[in-house]
C-alpha cells in the first residue's frame, strides 16, 4: 500500500511538473511571439519615420534650391537694371555734350530747313542754348523766321530742342532724353548679348 501511495505521489508530481513545464513553454513561446511582434512593429514605425524625415529633407532641399534660383534671378535682374540705368545715363550725358557743342546749331538748321511749313512751327530751346544760339539761329534761319518761325526758350527742355506746332497739336522732340530713348533699342541687344549671354 505504501508503495502504491508512493507511486501515486510520483505520478502526481510527474504530471504536475509536465503540466508546469508545458505552461512555462507556452508562456515563453507567447512572450517570444509578442517580443517579435513588438520588434517588427518598432522596425516598421522606424522605417516610416525615416521615410517621413527623408521626404521632409527632400522638400526642404527642393525649397532651398527654388529659393536660391529665385534669388539668383533677382540678382541678375537687379544687375541688368543697374547696368542699363548706368548706360542710359552715359548715353544721355554724351548726347547732352554733343548738344552743348557748336554742332547743335547745325543740327537745328538741318531740321528746320527740312520742314515745308515753318510758318506754323516754334523752335523751343533750353535757356542756356537759347542764350548762346538765338541770335546766330535767327541770322542763319532768316528766311524761316520771316515766314513766321518762332524761336524761344522754355523750361521743359533741359537740353537739345523741340520743334512744335504753334497750336500745340504736335511736336518733334530732339531733347537728349528723347534721343537716348530712340537710340536705346539699337544699343541694347548688343549690350545684352555681351553682358548677359550664358554659356550653353
């Protein structure tokens, strides 16, 4: 009988140990599966975060490139404008110098003599040119003056001259500024080609 009890206890102990071992194995397998699931989830989340960060970097990089390109265009346009303004100033200055020389009188005479209806015209000069040229022009343009050509100084002409209709309906502007505007289209393409050409 004692042997039977001993066998029974041994059997119970063996069954309990096997059951505990199975339960422990199951807990360990569940823990490993959960750990693997957590690791996979963390890896996936990390990959998504890396991808998101890369997209943000690419967006910032593209934005920086666009800003740099825009800044480059702005600088080029500002430089072009500054050079154009400087060249315009030089052109006006040189025309003003030409107009302040004795050649102005020859130009005025040539223009007036080319007109068929001088009696309806007024020759308008800047004050300085009028003071220095009026008497010689009246002499050189005697026949035109006799027909009715008027010669006078006006403040709106800074250099050069204008030939206008007495009734104010039209005028020919030979001021330095106007001549510069007329000449600019012939100079700008060559200047632009030299200054702003890009190598291809």
